[in-house]
C-alpha cells in the first residue's frame, strides 16, 4: 500500500549527508567554511564576506515562536486502518471505505511548559492527530483527559495566564504548583472535574504509548442522507493505560527530561510500533436532552456505561520524523479542519477554538501560506482563488483568481453532495444575543465525584497526595482555603485530609450545592 504522505514528503526532502559539495543559498560552491574573509590574517573581518553574512544571518533567524500552549512536543508518522464501514453515520470517505489506509501524523505534547521543559511533569498531555484523507485533512486535536477546565473559550486566555509561569518571576516552569493556577481553580468551580483528573495519575503517564486520547468536544457525524449523530472521539492504546508514580516522575524529570520523546523514538526505531484503536461514542440527535448533563458541556464526559465506545479502527505509528523542526515543530493542527461527514456542535469551547488555531499559526508560522509547508499539505489536490502573501511557494498559473469567472473551471463543487463539496449541517438555530451560560451547564461537582469514586483506593491516595503537594506549595492562605472549599463540594474526606496536610480552613460540610454561579436571567 503506497503511503501518499510519505511519498509527498520524500519529494521535499534533501539528504544533507549525501548532498555535496557545500554551496551558498545561491548555489555557489564554497571553498572554505572555517575562516571568515579578513583584511590580513590578524585584521578585521570584511563586510564583503557574503558567505559569512549569509551563514550568520540564517543562523540569527533560526528560531520561530514556540506554541503559546503545548510548546513541548514530539511527533511521529503512521497509518489509520478502518475496521468496518460507518456509512450509517457519516459520509467521510476515510470512515466508510475499509479498503483505504489513511496516512496520519501525531504530535504529543505537554501543555504548560516551554519547549525546553521536562517530559514527565504533572500536566495534561496533548494528543493531536492529522489524518491526510483523500478528501482533505481531518485534525483530531485532543488531550489525554476527556474533559476540560473551562466551558467557554473566552476564559482560555485567563486560564492559560494563570497556568503559565507567574509573570514577575517566570516560576514555576513545569508544574501546576503555584498560586495563580490554584487561585483560578478556586474562583472557577467549573474546573472541578478536570482538576481531579489533572491531580490523578493520568497526568503523569508512564509513556506516550500508554495514554488514551480524547477529542473532548461533541462533534457531529453526518451521513449521505444528511442525518446527524452527535459523536465523541477516543483513542485507546493497545498497550493499556499506565502511569508513573509521583516520586518516579520527579526523579526522571531531573535525570532525563527527554524521557517520553526518547521512549517513543526508540520504540518506533526498533519496530515496536505503538497502536491505538479509534473509538466513537454516538448519540442520535433525538436523544440530545436525554442525559442529566448537557452533551455540549466540555467539562462533562459521556459515561461509557450509558454510551458505549464503539471501536472502529486502528492507528499505528511506524515512522519517526526525518527532521524535528520541519515536521514536528511546523505542523499546524486545527479542530476546524474537518472533512465531509464531520461537523461541529455548539459546544462554546469548541466554537472559540475554531477561531484560535489559524490565528495563532499566522504569527507562529509567519503569514498566510503555512498550509504549503510540506507537513501541512493535504495529499489530495488543493487550489482556490487565494493568492500571493508572504512566503508564497506556489506559482499559480493562469489569468483568473476570482470566483464567478467564465474563463476557468476552478469553481466550488455545487450540490449534490456526491460531487464532494463540504456542506455544513443545516441545524436550526435561533436565540437572543446574550452573554451567559445555560442552566444545564451548572452542575460542576457530580462528575468530579463520580471520577473520584471510580478510582481504586491507592489511586485515591495518590490524588490526595498530589493535591497536598501542589497546594502545599501555594503561598496565599486565601488560595489554599478556596481550593479546599472546592474540594469540599466534591468529597468531604478529600477536603478534610488535604486541609489537614496543608493547614487550610475546612468549611462546613456542604455537599448539596451543585454550582457556585447562577446563569444570567433572560429578561
Ligand atoms: C494547541 C488554543 C482548548 C488541545 C493550541 C494552540 C492554541 C490553542 C492557540 C497552539 C496552536 C499552535 O501554535 O499551532 C486553544 C483554545 C482552547 C483550547 C483557545 C479553548 C478555548 C483545547 C482543548 C484541547 C486542546 C479542549 C483538547 C481537546 C490542543 C493540542 C494542542 C493545542 C493537542 C497542540 C497541537 C500540536 O501538537 O501542535 N491550543 N486550545 N486545546 N491545543 Fe488547544
């Protein structure tokens, strides 16, 4: 089976070791690369030395901005193979045609730390997959935890500012043990569920090969008849889910900050290819309001007992990158990269993400043509009437670059859908313009409690130890007390133990309250 992406990337590759002799960027053979051109052997270097200037200038501009979040990551190539056709649910070609093998590129990441931070810190892990399908790129930009900290994208800059190193000290660089993070959590009880996952062993994975992945948001699948189902995407590792213990994680962080990336690289090099099965949870449109949580709320998961995970295919990572910068660093994922048969829901976190990714990549990757970078190119033809822009690499031929022209054939694919044009799902939407959140988003604690109760006793102890360690590092009593007040809504015994360990106030028992905020009244 030909891997179209591998073939495409090969066409952009140069083997530096086999490409001789050394030339300048203008193709001029270089006779000497150790000594600059000088006026006399002990004299000053001459500005005329174009070879020195070119070499130094390029070096001076080697760095690009790191990602604003998920800066530290590692990537690998692979393939996705479908087990059974999902034609009942979607018209997406890579989810219906079992004869197809779809090339993929995956980037795993930590969220908080900078590019040079350590791999085994306590953090959420990013798990982003680009499927190079014959109908365009589909990006599943997920995490290793099935829920998120906030419900509305407008809070994301605040959340990240609280999570990142504090601005006056740039401390801490690789952990959540600080006042601003816990201040945010204590003031935003919608984070209750996610913070329990983040303090659990899930946030210190043994290996990237041993993590689950979750799309988190509710998406839609649309079949050829235009019928929609809600869907959540899951990756299940065939090696199972395994974690470090906190002491191991800390020691490894000090002794080998590259522990996870090295583990992934070496496993693939020796042919021990990591594999994940793709699972779908599917809810028919008619059942949208059947649950005691809102299926649009990204702080809630769909319990697998209520909505079973249907295993539909397998991903195998079988090839390391040739060049970290060209591939892993320059890859640009976007939850808005969808293909026909996959559409969005009105999850307010997802809706905001749809804006953020291209926007950040415009500055991270320098202008509007980063889709032409080899790792980002689809394997199917792509062309439209966009033109010019910084770093334009394509020579578009012909006279026209506008829609509704009579001179060429570069037009949108009209109906019917069989011709391939992407059709947004025609959901009926009506409402008054209002800032606020639905009442159905206000139960912050039930699933946090459910998660805690699902853990084995030793896992519960690890979680309480993690909370005590992290909160014990906070300087502000107010921050500690607020965090314990949040825990008090989730589990009394957890609140008691943590409060005792960190010397915080224990509030009255108060487990009945389900949320800390009212939604604004519609007048
Ligand atoms: C990376 C924004 C929530 C998963 C990023 C980046 C931004 C961003 C700006 C950097 C992208 C780049 O430079 O290429 C947001 C916003 C969110 C949000 C505004 C909420 C409103 C989430 C959630 C998930 C997630 C809920 C998981 C489901 C990721 C991953 C990456 C990433 C995996 C790294 C992608 C890579 O490896 O290149 N996000 N994010 N994000 N985000 Fe989000």
